[in-house]
C-alpha cells in the first residue's frame, strides 16, 4: 500500500468534499451567513427566486435544523465525510466484486474509457427505486449523462442500505441534497478518488483506516497547534491513530490467540501467529468450550483495525473447530466482536471494514437471512428535559423499575461523546438487561409524544449494557491526551472517577479496560511508554502489577511509530495477579525507524537469545523504588537495591525556580554590565547585602560533564522581589511558593544536571553562588563529599540505573534520589575517587574557560604560554595537540572512575568501564572555528574588552571608555602592546576607505602578536582556514559567527546601511553612549559619502578613456555599484542623523533583545536578535 499517496490524497479530498457540499448547500440557499426562506407554491418550492420540486422543502428543512443544532461548518464537514465514506466504500466493493450487478460504479475496467461502467450498462440495472423508463429516456437523449449518473449513484446507495444501513441511509434524507455536482468531470471528486489511488492499494481493508487517519490529519494538526484544551467535537481528531498492522497482530495474537491456545494446546493456530510470544506454563485460565463463547471488545475501536484482525484469527479458530465456512462470518459478528467509539465517522468505517471482511469470507453474506450487522456502537450524548422522564415513567407504569440507581443511570450518558468507554454504569448487567426487556415489552399505543423519550431510554440501556458486560478479551489503542489537552469536563470526570490515573486519558482507559475484562481475561494495549517509568504513573504501575500480570511487552524505539508524537509500547496483560510470572519483553531502543520495529520483534521472538529479548516478573519490578518496568535489568543489578541505601538518603535533591517569564528575568551574563553581577554569594542574606541585581543562574543546558554550562544570570535583586511578585500574580494572588521553591538551597555548592538528556547523563559541579532552574536542578549533601556524588552520577553505573528508572531521559530530582548508593565501598576509596574527580573537574573547567563566553575567560589559549609560537599555524598545531591530550586524559580518568564504581557495586560482569571518545565533553580543535575565535578575540582587543597587558575582562560595564581601560590595565597609552580603538567604533567595509577599519586593525593585531615578519604567513593561514580572504570574512561571515557564539545576543553590534553594504561598522555594546551615533556619522558616514562621490567622479572621467571594451564594462560596473551605494548611504545618513538627534541611552539590564530594537533598521539582523527567545 502506497501510504505516501494516501497521505497526499486524503487531506486534499477533505477540502474538496467540504467545498463541494458547501457549494451544493449554497445552491439550496444555505450559507454560513444566510438562510434563504423557502416558499411552497403548488408543486414547487421557491428558494432565492429559483423553483425546485416541492419534495425538496422537507429535506431543506431537515438540513436547516441540522445546521441550527450543530453549526454550518460542522454540518458541512459531517456530510462531506459521509459522502467521502460512501464513495470509498463503493470503490472498495467494485474492485472486489461485491456489487450484485457486477458493474463498476465509479470507474471502468477498461482504463481507456473515462465514463463509469454503470453508465454503459444503465438499462441492465435492477436497483431499488430506480425508474427504468426514466433511465432509458435519459440515456437515449444523449445529453443527460450527468443527471442519469446522479440517479444511478443514488439508486446504488439505496441498494446498499440493507447491507450497510450505518453508512447508506435510505437516500431521501438531507444528505441527498448535498451530493456534489459535476461527478463526471475530469477533475471531479470521483475521478480524483479513482485516479490518485492505485487499484492495488485497495486490496486490503486497512486502506479504510489509513484514509480516515489522513483525512482528519489536517484537523488534527489544527487542534494540536492551538496547544489548549480540546473541545469534545475535536477529541477524535487528536486522539485517534491508526495502529500499524504488525502491532495489531501482536496485540490480538497475544490476547485472543493466547486464550485459545491455552484452551486448545494442540491447536495449529500458533502457526498463523508470528507475533505470539510463548509464555510460561499456566493452569488457571478462562475455559472456552466453543468459539461462540469468546467476547472480544475494543473500547476505542476507531476504524476497526483491531477488530478486523481479530475477525481473521477467529475465522481460523472456527475453521479449525469444523464450522461451515459460509456460516462463520455471521457467527463472528453475532457472538464475538464488539466495538465502542465516540466518533460516528470512525464507527461507520469500522462497521464497513467488518462487513467487507465477512463478505470476503462468504459470497452469501449480503443475502437476506445471512446478513448480520456488526456490534459496534457509536456512543451518543443522551439528555432528558426536565419533566420528560416524569411523564414517561408514569405512562409506562413499571412500578419500582425506575428507582434512584436507574434514574442515575439514565443521566450517565449526557456527555458520552466526551467520556466514551470510561463511563462506568451504576447498574450491573443483569439489572440493565432486565430493565431493557421490561421496557421493550411495553406498548406505548397512541402516546406518540413519548416515543422519542422511549427511544432515548432504550439507547441509554443499550449503551450501558455494552459498557457493563465483561469480555474475555479487551484490545485497544486508547486515546492519548495529557492534562493540557483536557477540557474542564474531562478533567473533572477523571478527578472524580480515576483520580490516581488522571495524568493521561490512556492511563484511565487501561484501568477501565481491566474492569471490562473477565477475571483471567486477556487484554492488549498500545500506549505511550511513559507509564512504565515516570513517577506520575507509579500508581498505574502499582495497580497493574497488583491486580494483573504483564504477559508480554514490546517497547518501541523513540521514532518507532510514525503516527505518534510520543514514544510507544505495546503490551498484553492477564486480568489476574501472578507476581512470579515472567513475562516476555522485547526492547527495540537500538533500532531506529518504524520500518525496523516489526522485523526486529519477529527476530526476538524467533531467537530469545538475540540480546533484546528479556524475561521479568512483577516481583523483579518491586525490587526497584517506584516500580519501574525495567525488565532489562538483570537480577544482580536489581539485587543491589536489596543490600544498600538510596542516594536520596544521603543527598537532598531540589528542583529549582520557575520564573514564568525568562525573557523578563533572565539574561546571558554578557548582556549586562559586569559591575551589576554578584558571583560568589554564599546565601540569600549576602545576595541582599551586595546590592547587586544579577546573580548566576543554572539552567541545565547541553550535555556536558563535570563543569560548565554557566551562561545565565537572574534578576534576584532584593531577594528576588520582582520574581516573587510575579509568581503571586501567576498564582492568582496566592503565595509565590508554588513557583519559587527550595530557596534554602540557593547559592549552595553541590551538583547539577541537565533535565533533558540524550544518550548520556550530564552532571556538573555547581559552585557556590548560583540560583537554579527547574531544568537545572541541584543535589546537595552535608554528610558526603560532593565530589563522591559527582563522581558516582557521572558513571555508567548511575546511568544504567537512571535509564531503568526513567528511559524517557527527562531526569527528575526523584530519579536521582532513587539510585542505589553503595556508601561503604564508595567512601572506603574516597581519596582515590576524589583525586580523579579533582582532575576531571580541573580539565573541564579549563576547557570551559578557554572560550570568551565564559565569565572566567582570561585570554585566548592559542596565545597562552605553552601554545604561543612564532606563527599562528604553529600555535594552532600546539593547541590541537593540547586538546587531544586533554581528551585522552579525560577518557582515561572517566574510565578509571567507572572502574572504581563498578567494583564498588560488584557489577564487573554487567558493565564495562571504557568510555567512548565521543562521550568526552571537551572542545575539539576545528581550524575554521578556531580562527573565527581568534578574530573574535582580536575584535575584543580592538574594542578594549580584552588586553594583552592584563588578563581577563577589561571593559565590560556600561559606558566604559578608553580612560577606564588605561586605568584598569595600569599603563599609559604609549606603553600598551596593542591599543584599543579610541571610540569603540570600527568600520567594516568592502574597500580601504579608512585607516582604522577592521582589516587594518586586524593586521595591526597580528603584528603586535607575532611581529611584522610573519604577517603574510599568518594572514594566509587565517584565510585558508576561513575559506575566504580576511576582508570578505569580516564583511559577510563575522557577524553570523558572532550571533551564533553569543546566542543571538551580540555584544558587538553591526550597524549597516543595507544590502549594498555601503557602510558597516561594529560598535561595542558596553562602550556605547548617547553620543556614539553622532560620532559615527561625523567620523565615518559623512566622510565616506565624500569619498564615494569622488570615486564616482573619477570613474566618470576614466570610462571614456578605457583601453578596451572589457575594461570599460568593468569600470561601468564599478561605477554602477558605487551609485547604488551612494543612494543607500544618503538614506542611511538621514536615518543616523534622526536617531543621533534622539541621543538614545541604553539600560543594559533590559538586555540585548530590548536595546537592539531601539535603533530601527540601522542594525543588521534585527529580526534574528529581537525575535528569538532569551534561551536560544
């Protein structure tokens, strides 16, 4: 099946069908804005000045009422989908030969013919209600093909009513009015359906489910994009996923198939079940004497994929038991298969799929006497008006039948399309069945006004009966919806009915499904796998392993299911506890891609020694705190928990602050003045006394071990008053502690980790002086050396257990607290461990501080003693070797650290200590990046941010000038190794227009660094590394690199005249003052205009005297460029003058994003800087 084509076709089909029925509605005077009145006059009905047959009036009225009840858009959507389903059904039937007359209705078997075969054979048709004389008349007329085809199509729909009344109502209702026009056109809805889906794609009934999923996909995307509570009418769109066929097979084979094999150990059904996982011997199971005894339910059946495969398996069971083949389909539909659904559209497809399955098995299935309708129920909202039941109960005169429980039951389905199968009827099945029989036996006689109430009461009882029945097998791909998507009604319902499982709808469905199952029954589910591990689902895990037994489970790789937005597992359970039963588990986490999941599952089933098949029991899971379903842990790793303590007994883990508005309260440290930041506070009291506004803030960050990710600062002035005040507002006036937690741990030294990890766990030293975020939580201990905790958490021992506790890799504070901690063997070797940790932290600290984005950056490592050489290439080669040595040493130390802890935990047979080089989180030498960093440092020296004459930051406060620079380096200007620019404005131009432009200053920097003799050699190395000459790099790439380095919060701002780059210059943020723009204009912009004008004048005289045609064209091109630049520069000059007159001041506390936006389009990359988040 070519799903790519289906995925393209179906969403467009939805749009086309909706437009087509909307156009038909407008033809009958109905739009989303107006409803034309209907005037009946004799045999005609007048609508909008047009005459229609009078019979139209009744259907138009029904359509009006439907629109009034559901709304115009929803009505058009529903009718469009009904016609889509009908045409899809007819297409499937005509290709499979299911139509009694044998002709194709939508196409022609001869591909060269464009008209449907049914038109050719119209006079031979015998369809209900078809006027043969009219058919012949229209056909002879020759020009009425469209009218004839419409008549034939409606007659065909009527003919299918008996077999499929759920989809083909007797066409006389309002949907007939909206059958689209132009069905024979080359671009008609029918032609697209026939032409865009290959005939071979219609071979399997699953095409119905895939078409449904893709048909609603755009609506699904629209609802999800809102990121808000989902209204009831949109719940199906966001919760229905078509389950891949291999998963359906796995679920049904390990539930229905297992039940049958337990009852018939010698059955050959096993040969037809490749996804069946052999279990341990069982003696206590449901006894089945005949196939008709089995009841299988899908409580969220969607388009029926589970049920159709169950049909296939049941067919084999019946055949094996010797039943007559032609009788089997009806028996299955009558006795075995049940489905519940909240979406009538999906219900139509599920019923259709089962009917097609039945017809494929029996050619006589559609004949009277053999046809059985599928037992699939679309749950409906049923409400009773005040007084309605009172009159009805009085009329029925059934005594005490309508007692309080019965009355409660009648009101349980008022929101059935919201709660679906989660509804738990308050009466049991015998009482409901008794009530239904009693009510059905009553004759209402002439009391017609009670018939609607009678019908509603019976519908409630029908729905309740199906929901309180117990089933031998329950299989489902239940709806997934977390708290954010739940509307208030669902939230309240889950709180009241499923309080312990309210995290997600799927959790409540799993629990509800257990109550739908018979004791010892089998259940199968596909769901997000978060329930297996994370703390919010611990009660679900407890419920499952205390009330039931997991018999099999397949955990898919993160990308293992294309249709889901969450990682998935599939599992089967028996509704009986057996704590020692060792279920079969398949772990597919090493196999990326949906195409590998099924085959690798089969491989594991065929070869349990493959390495990704495991056995585990509930008793095994209980050994680990939180009961994670960590089936792959061997007994030795589990037993570690039995003899030791938990890390949480020795350290306190604390989640951090949730500011609610990071753009307001956080900055990158380089954005503000250095004198506004306090780095080393020991506690809150010190922070308040400091009088500073900004303090280091730990936010997790990228995967990095030992040290680093020190980028952010937080506004914690006056003990965080602004943050706390905002938290009170967020908490509706209540105390701020809901969002601001664990303040006693702020500013303390400890360890920290990145909340979201990938393939490894990044734990780092948290120095004194930091506050921390929910994404960068902390661990603190007064009884154990922090270095021991850091060393343990950075081992593969800790990571192996963390993956068991939470394979989602979103590591919570509670996960760390639940790690086993072998305190005695660890502390007995503390000196040895801590020596290694000290060196590891030192290496990582040096690596972090080697880059200017660290607030402890002192100088460029390329120019530091030990790497500094006669030429830049020699410096870089020394740096490269230094990096390689550091990586090797860290690899050795991490391997040794792993070895020490593996020995402490006695896990030498389970874990290897070696650390792959790719897991070493140190910088790698990169010639291009390193030369870009060299030039960035050079610009820093030009600006006065750094100096050869003093290590560390020099000018980093608001309004700093050359005078402050000289004061801080404590040298006169004449004695400086390299003097900074006097005004912090450096031209970046495509030619040599000023003596102090950036290229000239870069040359001067190289001379000061290496001397005049090596200037050309060093320039050549830089340009080879960058892949372009120096001027071109500064003109086009420097600022891109700068934005990337400083995460779109630049400290050197590029003022630019525009795309012609007539004028560009860098201005250092910390040296900007209110006179900077005026100086830029007078010193550079105005003089440059004169120079360009002079050059244009020179070219004007040179062009007539050019020595050749090519020389003249070259000069003309140069002149044209300068003319464009001159125009651009004049406009830029006016803008600069305008802003200079405003004498704009900056408050660095506002951050780069705000301050950058004060200059309009004078600056380059305004959108990139002002449009992003503060965390990029």
